[in-house]
C-alpha cells in the first residue's frame, strides 16, 4: 500500500471471497437429494468392506465341522463361533446340539488334528452307533470353571447336551496364581449379565454398569461384520490386538505361570518318546501343583456349583468329567496321593450328582489310558484323544438316550 491504494485482492490471503469457497461444497449446496446419495454411497462402501471381511475370515461353514478356537487370542473368534451355534439351534438339523466346555485337555493342546479332540472323537463314536449330533468344541487353553460358567450361561439355551471338563490341577489355587477367571473379557464379550456377587468374585465390573454399552455393541455387531469381527481381524492382520502386543511383556501372572499356556515344542510327540531330561522337566512342573486339599468354598467349587445349578434349572442334559491323567506316570513317581485325590473328587461328585448329573472319572477305576497315549501328564496325543472320546460316548450313551434318536 505504498501508493495509498487498496490491495488488488480485498480481504488478503486469509480472507478469500465467498465464491472461492465453492470447492468446499463438493458440487454445490448440499440438499436432501445429495445427502441421501452420499448416505447410500457410504452404506454401499461399508457393505463392500463387510463382504471383504467375510471373505478374509473363515466362512461360517467352517464352524460346522471339526473346529476349535485359535490357540492365540481364542476369545477373538468366540462371538462369531457362538453366533454359528445360535444359527444351528434355530435350524435344529443334524441331531442334538452338543457343547463341550473345558480347558487345554478338551481343546487338544497337544492334539494335532482337531478331529481327534475329545468333542469330535465323541461325535464320531456316537454317530457310528446311530446317534448323530452337532458337536462344538468351546474349550480353550487355561480356562477355569468361571470361564466355563460364563460360556454355559450364554449357550445353555442353544444346547441339548453340555459336557463339562474339570481340570484337576487347576483346582489348586496355587496353579491359578490367585486368578478366578482366565478370560475376564468373556461376560462383556458374550453379553452375559452378572450380578454384583458374581462380578465381585470374578473381579470384574457388574454387568449393569456396562449394560447399555453391551446392548449397543450387540446390536451394532449383529448387522455390521467389520465391528463384530474387529478382534478377529486384529489377530489375522497383526497377530493380536496392537495394544496387547505392545504390552505383552506385562503379561498377567496367570498367563506366565499356567502350564497350559506354554506352546508345544516337540511335534506333538508322546511322553514316552521324549528324552529323559525332557520327561523329568514335565514331571517336576506337574508335581509343583499336584498335592493339595480342595477348598469347598473356593472359586472353582463355587462356580462348579453355579454351573451345575444353571444347567439343572434349564433342564439340560449334562455330563461332567475329570480330564484323564497319565496314571501310569503318576503312580510310578507317586505324584498324587490316591487318598487325597479320592477326597477331592468326592467333593466335586457331591456338587455334580446333587443336581442329577453324572461325573465320569478315568483317573480311578478299571479304565487306564496307556502312557503312550499322553504327550505329558494331562494332555493326550491324537490317538489318546480318539480313545477318550470313545469312552465318553460309551459311558454316557444310556444317559443321553432320552435326548432322542433321529
């Protein structure tokens, strides 16, 4: 403004004329037709993304065969797996719906082929005897009875038969490192509402505090695959939740100490084929938690009682069984006092049978699984899994006849 005249562009660089904003309108003034068009385009894009997500993840039909949850982040796939069981319950095709709950022995921690885990070995034996079923393996490594209780609360309505596996050494609080539930995200993840005493015992927030959020999450997840499968996508793309991976070094004590969390590193070999040094490591680790007296008011017994009551109240057929142990090895090294074991099992049997359910225990009585059927103390090989599944059908067939044959 040396000559006293106004600049050529009134308003200067930071004050453009109104017409210079026209590019911000994306084609002009946004009226109702343009707003509707953009909304439709956005929905189409979201639908395309959901199609891509559906193709990226395992198809729903996969859940109808010998499926088990992923070894890493098993709960990430649990909602979709449960949704597939819901769908099976609605169609009621293929025979009774049988759900197996449990920890690493039922999951098949040392079983290479999922078809050889207890649930699907049971299904094959039952079908060969003329009792076809739709069987689902809901077990995952490290589950406690509180985890099984929460899953049962969610799936009891869908199920005709529920098998509940009990892990002997996790009845010892020392083996659980003070934890009550292995996967504290389960209640919120599955939309299971807990009352205040249950939440306090589990160390989680009462469901009422998150009820609105959980309902909104369930509604959104029902129609939006990308939202529902966000955890599964994290696992597929990153190997887990990014924030969890960053904090992996701060893993919980239960994760660090649980023998069920340790990955297999010997090609699913049987215990008998391991070198003597490796055998002694397996024995010494198990011996640390093998001697204990069960706490009748401890969290495991309390949730066993709650689980049995829940299934009885819903008039379900249920079979409880103690995961088989390598009895030959236990007796050879005197890892468990037989009298102490019998006393502990008597406590469990009283809770289960009080509700009219059978308790099967292959760690006592005439059925002894040979040592070569085990990969360690408490996990079977593929051949061992087939044997246990056949025993479960043999010993529950008469009880399950009331469920009906096709």
